[in-house]
C-alpha cells in the first residue's frame, strides 16, 4: 500500500502555475475586450434599428477607413492639426515651465499670479475664442493662441507643484557648493520636477488637441476639426467618424508614449505602482 502510494506520488506531475502574461490577459485585457465588443454591438444594433441609413455605424466606419486614410484632404487636415498642436505645445511648455518653476521657488511670484493661473485654468477655452478671432483674425494664429491657452496652465500648475516638492537636502547641498539661483533651478529643481512636468504635459497635450479641434470648428480653419465638421454637415458621417477615431488614437498614443518615457528614463518614479 505504501509503495503504490509512493509510486502515485512519484509519477504525478506538479501543477503548473499560470504565467504572469496569462494572468494579465485574463484580468486586464479580456474585460476591456468584452466591454468594447458589447459597446460596438449595441451601437450597430441601435443605428440599424432606429437611425437613418447615413448615420455612422461600426461596420460602415471600418469599410470607410481604407478610402479615407489615403485621401489627400484628410492627410492635409491631419498634418495641419498635428503641426499646430506641436507648435502650441512647444510654446506652452517653455513658457509654462518657466512660470511654474518661478512660482514654486518664489513666494512673491506665487502670491502674485496663483489666483490668475487657477482662474484661467478653470475658464472654458471656448470663451476666449471670440477674443482670439478679433485679435488674430480667422487664421491659424488664432488656433495656435487657443492651443497655448488650453495647454499652458496645466504645465504651470504641475511645474509649480514639482518645484515645491524638491527635497530640502538637495537645495542645501547645492548652496554648500555655492550654486547660484539660476544654477539651482536648472540643475536641481528642474530635474527633480520632471515627474510633475510629465504629468502636466500629459494633461496639456489632451487639452491642446481639444483646443485645436474647437478652434477649427468655430474659426473654420483647415484641419481635422474642420474636416469632421464639413463631412458631418454633408452627411458623410462615416468619413467624419474616421477623423474622430484618429483623434482618439492620437490621445491614447500620447498617453502610452508618456508612460513609456516615464518607465524608461525615470524607473525610480512610482516603482511600486502596477502599470495597467
């Protein structure tokens, strides 16, 4: 009896533990896939049952993608919007970082401009469009101004928080080596504030994309926003929705890019957090 039990125990294969990749697929990606399929199926059913034939639905949008992505008008509109967003973000990043670092390290600057920054950050960007159209005309300059207005305050607020969060020991060591105020800002405060700056830049990029599309809607400036508006008004809903999907893809892609940059170049930041 003992030998048979030992034989059974010797021949039994140990249970294999599921791999981390399989666990992640089941716990993270499978629920997302199921929810996405349910949403698309509900969208398809509701449009086919209750909406006119020209209203976009998943099957017709997918069928329109190959034609739209090679359309010169679509490509030109995409280039205009992305170019404007890149220019506006670059300007907002330089100015916003400078103001934010000054706010974070100077109590006088903080008291002088903090309420204005918070007030403008909470102001809807659509409110300033009539002013920008008067100042810059119905042109690309008004779009750039809208993008800067939409993006800069997120950068200022996060840069100021990052400058205030610099450990005091770092600054004391810099002072002991007789580092000047500008040197401390560039060599100590700015690198230590990078996680906060990345968080602010992530928010600013989304707001900049929204600002560009809103400006193109209301100013009739060429770009993806105007492309979507024009095709919607001419009942080409499938083509318009391809533009909407591209904007969503840009937002998700930028989010993934910032997350990758954080893990790649700042592995010490939020090391204990699990990436989803």
